[in-house]
């Protein structure tokens, strides 16, 4: 975990109206404490910072139009954009 990641989490949390500590806790739990966008659940399609599922973004079998490998290859900052989008959409 870096100060840069903390800043990004705080920015996104403020825009979606949640406490940054709560968003950081969710990401920590979902990535087993790694804060890695590469986190993948070996027993499901869950991938990334908040364990996005296949079909995220409305395209069956995709993650916002990407394959699982493409989505998990995004940088932390890039994937945080999808975290923000996900929470704004839900």
C-alpha cells in the first residue's frame, strides 16, 4: 500500500460519497490485502480491486468490454476509474 494509492482511494471515495477508509477496507478485503488490480479469485470470475464479475459493464463474458486478463492488467489508477464507475452506476 502506498501513499499514492491512498490519495487515489480518497479521491474516488469523495466523488462517490463514501468514507475513504471504508473504500480502502473493501479493496483490502477483496484483494487479500494486496491492493492489486491483478487479484483474481481462482474459484469464480471475480477479478480486480473490488472483484468485478464477468458481465461488469453490461457485456456478457467481459469486464467493461475487456477480457479478464486485459482488465487485470490495468494499473491501479486505471482500475480505480472502474471502481468509481461501478459504484456510481449502482
